[in-house]
């Protein structure tokens, strides 16, 4: 039986979803994040992990997520329909498409994830994989999947900012997620995420999403800043990862103890 996608349901209810990134992409860490009560685990297959075209690499992680009722937010490398089909067949229900520059690219990805797209046939096929209980869950499957799967897009290029209104008009687009670092690179100000032109571009996206009623997200790894973003209307926040946490907590602990030791 299809598992409810609480990531999508919370967004549809205008509630916030909070998640953490797993740089190590381990089943154990997925379980820990779920036990802590996070809504999603961010898995970045654009920059790390095994090839997402090898769907066997997802199996243990998906099972771990199901065991603690947490959603996997999978950032795939691109909008290739064949890749999207492979990932969805593992039982993943939430996808994030990076480095888009136009509404056409976004539509290609969203259509690939759906059996029905804007009143017409989508571009997803039935593979009878894990998402369909290996073929045992056929009746009503396509309708339930279209009600469960959600596709969002990164806004991290200047071209995407310039085409933001058309992007937000793509049918069935679930959300957008701003990537400040890559956006600063795209605009010619590498790592200067607080540069006035970069912050202005982000504000353009914020305003467009508010007008279109599309949920918006961003990474924010400090509590005070995250609270401020929620108050401003952000609904998706990635609030840290295990590596940053180790550096901050154990790093500070090590430094304090070394003062005594020396």
C-alpha cells in the first residue's frame, strides 16, 4: 500500500517542513533523523553518493526512511526522464531538480514524474518495481502515485531567476528551493551570498513564489536565522548536516578540553 508523503501533505496544508542533509547517505543516519522528528532527509546525488542510475543503491536507505516515517528529498543530477523513472521506482516520492535555467526544463522533469500531466498523459511508465510492491499494488496505483509524488526545482542560476514566473506556471510544480551559493557563482560573485545583487535576485524569487502560491525553501544552518525565515513565509528549510554538527559540537568540545590538557 502506498505510503503517505507527509512532505507533500504538510506543504499542501501550508505547514513548514524541516530537514537535515545526510552527507554520508547512510541508513543509520536516516533512522536517527527520523527518530529526531525531522520531516525529510536531503540526499544530494548531484554532488555525492553512488550513481542514481543504479537504483539498488537506494534500497536500504528507502527502507530505513519508511521505518521511521521520514521522507527522502532526493536531489538528482538533472532532469533526465530515464533517471527520474529509476529513482521513483525505488519508492522515493520527493525529487529536487538542480541547475535548471528555463520553464521548459522544469516541465520536462515534472512530466517525467507523472502518469497524468495537466489533463494529458504524463511521461512516467509503470515498471512494477518497489513503488508498486513489485507489481502487487496495481489497482489505482497511477492515481495514487500522482497524488503522492512531488517534484521541486532549485533556483540557483541567473537564467532561472529571469524565467521565474514561467517556471512557477509549470503545472504540478510542487515547490522551489533557492541555492544561494550556486546562484552567487552564476551571477559572477562566487560565495558572496550577501552581495546586494544576489540578495535582490533572491527577493525576486521570494516575491514571485508568494504571488504564485508556490512553497519556497532554502538552506539555513542557524536557529535564529531559520526562525526568521519561517516568519517570512519560507516553508522548506534544510537546517544542517552531520558533518557540520560534528565540526561545531565535537570541534568546540575538543578545543575546550585541549586548553586544559596543555
